[in-house]
C-alpha cells in the first residue's frame, strides 16, 4: 500500500512553547533573562552546520538536570538544588510557558516541590514519573492549576547515595517497558552519614505481595510496567543517562566510558544457572576509553582529583532521532561532559553484533564553551526535532568526595544554585512555521495518532505509541494492522507492531509476516516479539528457523538468543549451526550457552569435533562448556569427559583436553561432591599427570585432583613416591617438578616437611620454591612461619612476597608476623598493599587494631608532610624514558598506560596525564585521600568460609567478577556468596615514596604526562 492521506499526515503540531525563532536569542532590553544568561551565547562554540539559541534561564529555572515536553506542549524541568550534599528537600519540578510564542520562556510555576535529589522525569498517564531516591514518584495535576495535587510512590527501595549514582532518567522503551538508569552505590569515605545508604529491596509499596528485586536491584538498571505491576532488573547498569536507537538497542554510559551497549538481556542470563557470566556490555568507542575530549574553557575550574582532557563526567547520553538534522545525523549520539564544559558527538556505525562509535569532529567538539561554569548534564529531543541541552551552570560540578579540603570548606560549593539554562540546537537556516499551530497530540484523533507512529521524529512516534496503549485504543487496531503490513516507512511498521503488542492484539500471522520483512531491524524486532508468544504459539519456532541463514549478523544473534527458550531437535541443531557460523564472536558463544535447554555434553562433543585443525578458536568455549558440565553435577558425564581428556594423543588434541580438564575442575569446585564419587577417574588422572606428554594436560589433571582428592588405595602411595622422585630429579623441567610438589600437597603435607623445606633455597628454581612454600603453608601450626623467619635474609623478593601470604592464614601466624615487623626482622616494605589490607581488615580485633596502628602511614598529617617534601620534585626536569623504568618497577603491577604495559587492576594512568602534576603527586603519595569510582576494594566471603579481596570489575544479577591485586580475575556465582562488604580502602600502596627519590618522582610524572 502506498502512502495515502491518512499516513502521509505526520502531525507536526508546533505549540506556542516550541514556536522558536531561528536566529540568535535576543539580547535586547525586552529579554526575560538575566544579563548573565543573555551573554552566555557568546561563550559557546557550536560546530557547523548548527545554530544555538537560549530557550530558558534564570529567573525562571535553575539547576536543571532533566526535562520533558508532554503531548500538550507543556515543558517540565527537574531542578536538583541539593547537589552535592543537601538532602533537606529543595528539589523541584517546574512547569514552563512561553506566553507570546517568541521562543523564550517567560513564565514558570512550581509543579512540585519538597523533593530530595530528583534526577529525571517522564510523561505517564495524566501526570509525570519522577526519579527521586529512594522512590519513583507519580505526580499529577488533577484540577488544572499547574500544580501537582496527587503524589504517589510507585516504586521504592533504591539507595539514596552520592547523587551522581542514584537512579535517574526514566525512559519509555519501544517494547512498552519503562527503563530506569541506575547503578551500584559507591563507597564514600568522607560523607558516610549523608550517603552511606545501601538501599533496600525494590518493591511496589502499594502491592506488598507483588514482585520485588534484591537490595538496590544489585546495582543494575531496572525496568517496570506500573499498570501490570511488572518489575525486573536488566543485565547492565548506567550512571547518569541512557538512550535507545530507533530499533530498540540500549546504550548506556558511566563517567569515564561515554557509550557502551547492553548486548545480552537479563532474561537470557537467568535461564541457564550453570553458565557464569559477568560481561554483558560492549564499549563502543573507537577513540579510547576514556576518550579524549577537546575543551576550549578559559580558566577551567578543575579540582584536585579531576581528570583533565578525557571523559571524566559523561552524562545525558542521547541518540539523535529528531529528523530535523541532515541525514548523516540520523545515526549520531550526543553526550555531555560537564567537567570539561562540552558536548561530544559520535557517529554510530554497525560493527558485527554491536556498533562502533567514531568521532564526528576531529580534535574538536560538537559544542563547547569558554565559560568554566557551563555544565551540560542532559539532552532531550523535542517535538520540533531540535536538540535541547540542559546546562546546570554551577561553579563546581565535581562531588566534594573528590575535591581538596579547602575547596569544600570555602563555602562555594553551591555557587550557581540560582542559575541554569536550556539551549535549543537546530540546523542553520531552519525556518519558523506555524503549521498545525492550534493542534496538539493530546487531543489528536486515533487516525492522527496512528499516523504519528511513522513520524521521522522519535518524540512523535514514542508519545503516539504510549497514548494509544494508555487509551487501550481498540478502535485503532485495523489501522495499526494495515500499517504493520503495508506501510512504506519501516519505522511506521516497527511502531505499529509494538503498539499492537502493547494492546494485546499482535497475532502469530502478523509476527510471521514481520519475520520476512526486507528491513533487518524489523526482522530482529520480530524475533523479539515472537519470543513473547512462544509459549502460547509454539509453531512460531518453525517460522524462526527460516532466519537461520539470515544475511544480517544482528538478526542471527537475536535468533540464537531467542531460540534458547525452545527445546526441540530442530531448534537444537539450528542453535549449533548458528554458533558454528559465527563461533569466533564471543557473543555468539555466550548466547549459545545461555539456552535453558542446552545439552552441555552434546554441544561439547560437537565443538570438539569442529575444533580439530583450529583448536585455539574453540578452547575458551570448550572450557566454558566443561565448567558447565562440572557445575551440573552429572557424575557419569563428568567421568566420560575426564576419561577422554586424559588419553594420550597429539599436541593439537592436548589443547582441548587441557581445556576440558580445567573447565571440569572449575565447575566441580562449586558442587558438594566427595572423592568417592570419582573413583572411576582418579587413576586415569594420576596416570595422565605423570605420563601425558603435554604439561598443560598434566596441569589440568592436577587441578581435577586438587578438587576431588586422591583415592584411598596403594595407587596413591605409589604416585606420591613417584612425585618425590620427580622433585629430586633436576633433569626434569622446573614446571614438572613444581607440579610434583603440588601433587604432594594432595597428601598430608606434614609428612613431606623436610623435603619441602629443602626446596626453599636461592639455588632452587623459583617455581619449585614457590610450590614448596605454598604447600608448606597448608600445614597447621607455626612450623613454616618459624622456618621462614630463620631463612628470611636469604629469601629472594618473589619468595618473600609469597612467604608473607603464609603468615596471613590464621591469627597465631599473624601475631608472629607483626612481632617480626616490630623486631625489625621483616621490613614493612616487604609487604605490599594487599598484605597490609588483609592485616588491617581481619576478624581478630586486637590484631586488627595493632596492624592499623603499625601501618598508619596514611594518616593525613603524615601524608601531608611527605607531600610537602616531594613538592620540590615538581620543579625538577623529568626524563620520561627514565620515568618509564620507574613506572615498570613500581606501578606496572597494578596500572597500565593507555591500555598497554602493566596490569589493568587500577585506573589507567593515561587517563590522568592532563591533570596538574601536583594533583598526580598527591595521588601517588596519599592514595587513600580519594578512591576512583569503581576501584574501591571489597571482601567477598563465600559460603564455605573462603575470603577473597579485590575490585568488583564486572557483575550481573547472577555473578560477579573480582579482580585481585596482580591482575588475577575470579568469577563467582552470587549463589555462593555469603557476604560482599566494601572495605573503604584503596588498593594502591601507601609509602611508595620509600622506593622513589625526588628525581625519580619527576621522571615518573614526566612519563605519565608524555605517554598517551
């Protein structure tokens, strides 16, 4: 069907509010704005071919953080006056009007007040939804006076934390769910009383028997449907802002990562508990993370710990879909960077299952200001297709947690709370029009609403869809079906389909038609729609199979995810075919393993069969599948796989054999199984450990035996004797000998103490020494501790580091260590920061207090004195080549530079290269003054009593990944976690100055600042 008059009518209703002039904002005496606001435009530089004008400012608004224009043309603005520390209820929602249609706001009234720290707004029903931790509120003006007289708490339980981490930016999705940006609380050192709230279970308070989410939703984004009281966590989190593209792809951000995508939904993660996964997002930037930015600010107000020249406060992400810009901007994202006083723009291009974000402008930004008070924090696409920019306009935007003490105490934290601006950006030469001036979407007919679903502007499409569903517009169903089938514009077909779904009127035949649509984005959405109907219409799975050979990789990826809900032979084969077609893509592996009906063993057999000749591509998948088999507890299958993995074969086969054994060991470890369960495979593992030509397979056998133990038979005694002979035979490789030491540990290590002691000597290979040391550490009592103290002077640095760890096993040994430090037998410098943290956070209160007194080098006064001593290094000329060596010797164990060299445990030091040298120096000398977001330490206590410390580097509702000092990563199922407690400590060691003199400090600073 061609476009007829009904569908060609795209209701471009321009209300009095948004009939805006296209030339620069008036600066004449009749302007309603303050002189400061009128002059603000002169500080802004916007890239061609765009123009910018002032829409709203003080005295009508101040501190704006979000806005919304409803279907009647009313503009609502969220004012968050309380940032950063005021929780007294100063937040407001303002209703703005333009009385004479000149494009400038000249009146405002308080729609709602008494809000704590409001962060976002969305139109809903006859009112608005407002995010104001701990609540999501519904506010409505029922008597038409412009002020909310209905206030209802829809959801509650969110943490009232540092405002930049609270829930925010509610958004109506293409799928008819409401999405809330949200993330975990961040440990605060200075403001625990104000922002130490961890949140509660997320619930509908008006429906106590309804659904509920875990405490603070585990720091994930949340989606909900108020009408049906549905409530879910998503897989990923976002800091301040979120956006969708036209096809429903979800894009998120945090302060330093200005755009990433959620690539697997939470519903897929939940269906297979045997797959542990914490990576659910993909960073899109092809120009660094954090990416460089190019401010033009004069006299910038950067604080002590502000990262300069890169993204440090990314917020307000907006995928432009307004239809008023040129065609190439239909795939551009905009994101604010308030600390650097600019707005950044990226082209979003297809890149496999995801996208790639590339700069629109080379070494410049879409919008920037010379004014250091310009603080863009959010953006909004209006019904006129313009991009609206909300300027918080404050002297300071950083939180006091990351400021110098004197700034916090200056009384200037709230300078600018009486100011704020909203700008409107349009193409140069845009013409004013008053067509349909007296119409509005709120009073539109059903025909007009259906027509609006095909508007080139997302504002019209989204609001029309919401209104049709809100009105339960059954009379519009014939029109919607006609549009879904025959309408020429793809986005019209797309929104018609989702509107029908929202009305409960989307039938299987309509879905099957959509699965054959020529536009890949509609086929991808049709698969998601089919997924919602698989239970009631299982025949849809046959229609889905027709897309198995689809030419679009995104369609194939979504198909693999959706087919994971179906358990038939044909679907199982299709999933395998889809996996092997794109097996080199890690997301296809994750999708395939997420299926609720996945046959681990069958798929593993198929992967191994495909692996011959190209093992490296398949090894990680083999490991994952084997771990899933181990976690399943299927003893018969575990034995089968272990037997095949211990057979002698070629080196090519050995690679997958080792992956099977290591995967099985990892999976079995999480199950409560006993050695007697594995009598059938222990002998094979022992034989392969000693005889298999591949050391990697031998290591895999050892890992299995470490989990299941040795058999109670003469075979064990024979094997232990063989291990001793291997250890004593120096013609064997040091890896074989070290492995044999660990094999002895499977027995009672006490019976091997003399042999093991003799291996801890400088003349022995380091791997053998470390193996002996770790094995002796498992023996009870103080034998190993006394021996190490006797040998301390001759131990090498690496052995000393491992030796310290043996003292941390129990309170008795801890006391011996502290005594040795007090006596000068062991130097404090022999302990790394990880050791000190363990000593200062142990259970025994007396020993904890003693350790904290001993390592109180981070006392503010002491640290300040040392900083003052090292300030002279700022005057020395640094040599970056020499500085690289200082970095490698002192920093590379925890940091990288530009994603290279070293271990990515702490922040990448390239991100601070543009900071003032004094600020970098302060971080080096006094790392505990402030902990970078996402790099605070946590202690995880497992159900079996084991305790692990590190940084939570990734998490999903089902698992977390803990990165430990040194770079080791451990993924832990939430089901195995007894407690997860923040330590409130930095992992960076205090006392680094003991290893770096003044010139070396100058060299290190030069290297950090010179290397990108």
